[in-house]
C-alpha cells in the first residue's frame, strides 16, 4: 500500500480568509500554519487528515487555476523510494516548511492530482460537531480503471460499488363503464445515472463517479437541491470542461441540521437548509460554493 492515510487535501480558494473561517470558527478544526516561499499556508486537522487552504495563484496550485479541491498529499518518510516502488512519474514540487515533495503525473492516477511529501507534524483533531472527512468526490469516466489503479496498483481497499439511478415510472389507466378501471405500470425508464466506486484511504473514501449513459447530457439547475440526474449532469460537465479529477469534498457531521442552521444564521448562502437523502443511507446538505471560497463542499450525516 502506498500510505496508510492521506496527510492533507489541498483546496484552492478564491477567498482564503472565508474558507479558513469556516474550518476554524464553524467546524472548530485546529489550525497550523506552514511556511512557503509565497507566505504561510494554513492546515486544519480533521480526523486522520487535514485541509490545506491555498490561495489561487500560489505555486502549490499548478495546472487548472480554478477554485476547488486541487490535490491529495501522502506523507512518507522516503518519498523517492515510494516513487520507485510504485513506478510513478514524479516532478519536484514546492513543499511545506521546506519538505521534499513530488507531484505525480495525473495521467498515472486517473486525473487525480497526487503529491508525495515528507511527513507533517499536525495537532490531533478531537471529534465534535465535525467528525472527519467522509469522502472526496472524483469525476471519472471509467470506475473500473480507477479501481485498477487505486486498489490493484496502489493497494487501497474497495469499500463498496453502487449504481445511482433516477427513473421515471409511467402508469396507464383504462376506465370502462362496464369493466371498471385497470391500471398498467410501464417499465421504469432511466433518466440519469452514475456508476460509483468507493475506495478507502485511512478514515475517508475516494468516491469515483462516472456517467454510465453519456447521452443524458449535462443539465444542472444551479442553486437548487440536487437529484441523481443533476449529480450526473454535474459530473458530466466537469469532465467535459476540466477532465477527470477531484470534484468535491464531503465533511462528516454529527448533527447536519444543526451545522447547516449555524452556517445559515451566520449569513452563508446555502443550497440546503436541512439534510436530504443521499448515497449510503446518509443525509447530505450543501452550502453554496460562493460562500466557501469557490470550493464545492457538502456535509454528510450517516451511521458509519
């Protein structure tokens, strides 16, 4: 296995101050500042991992300069040995506090930006209103290929596989003054769907999502609570415009409605005011990306 956990997830923010305030004030995550040549970068411990808030234009943020989840980093005592052992193609990259760091060619990791770095010293996160990162959503085109790389090659375990599908069910009625009413249900007609594979790394999962019917297109109703069809459209559009890669981050909350209410009362623009049904028997709720520094994030509440 490449590593036992993800050391940090870098999020590129168009408003680092507001992103940091959410993590520190509303999620109550412990903060540690690290030095770089371009100034300090703040990391917030969460579960076994951390969130690194990086401003757009910083050299930690290479490639696409749009806000969002940018890369995942694994802390290793000997990054060079891991590069060799797993036959990865590295490029030397900026490291926190002068640590050695290597960016892996995303073509080797299904579009997911991965960095290997020397370990970081971070304070422990004590679970409270926010428990940990639940999962990282990854826009994909082929979940079988994702599994081949992250499970078969890099050694991480598959947590589960599923298909999310939205269907229309039509019912015909035949009404007669002599024979009464007969109802006939037509076969379900799929109108949107995703293939999904969850792969466990430490205390979180990578959630690979692929549109299994490209003919469905990419229709999204912005600012409204989503559906399977909308989720399918969001993944399709992301892949069309930016290619495969990290799409969103899900934060596991012990009381999703309480946290959503707290953010709403503080003036954050919200898509969901209360939790709604989501994958893996969870409740989910989204603040609007305009309120999070441009980062697509949602809260999750589930039993496991």
